[in-house]
């Protein structure tokens, strides 16, 4: 498993490292991986409550085969299960919809498996694509 540390002020660098790491995979799978990583990492940066602690955020990859990958997102923020976040109402027009929530909705739709765990002060979201 390959793990990358996410430094908030250098998030662009981690996205470039992820692109390099997955460059040999199918383009459709690469797109899904990047979307999932950008959505979850961006949410960690913008919304996670670290309660005054220095953020410890990591993204880890298990590149099982050319047809699939498991991604673990870990952070030491207060417990928050993004999987339980209510899905947006996609039947409404864009003008009648609040901003936010669509990215996590897409993560849920792309994932073959999605799970959450909180142990030893760390949130862990596992996404299998």
C-alpha cells in the first residue's frame, strides 16, 4: 500500500503525486480516482474539525489490479462519517438546489464499496473503485 501525506497548503502537490501513481491505469478509472480524491481531500481541508490539533491527513492506495483500486482516507479530525451525509435532491433544478453535497454523492455512486471507521482518534473512509 502506498500512502501520501496531505499538507493543506500543498494540496496541489498531492494531487500531482496521485496522478503519477495511477498513470498506468485505465483512463476511466483514473478519472474516478481523481474525482474521489479531490472530493474527499477537499472536504477534509475545508470542513474537518481538528479541535486545535495539527492535522494528520493521509491518502493510501492499494492498486489491486488494472481494473480496481482501494483508497483509504485517514484524518485525525473529530469523528465525522461523510457516508451518512444526506444525498442532494437531484430531481430539483440547479436554481432550486443548495450548493454542496454533489461531490460526496458522486463518490457514493462511483464506489463499488464504501465504508467508514473511527478508531484511535482517526476517521478512515475506505473507497473501492
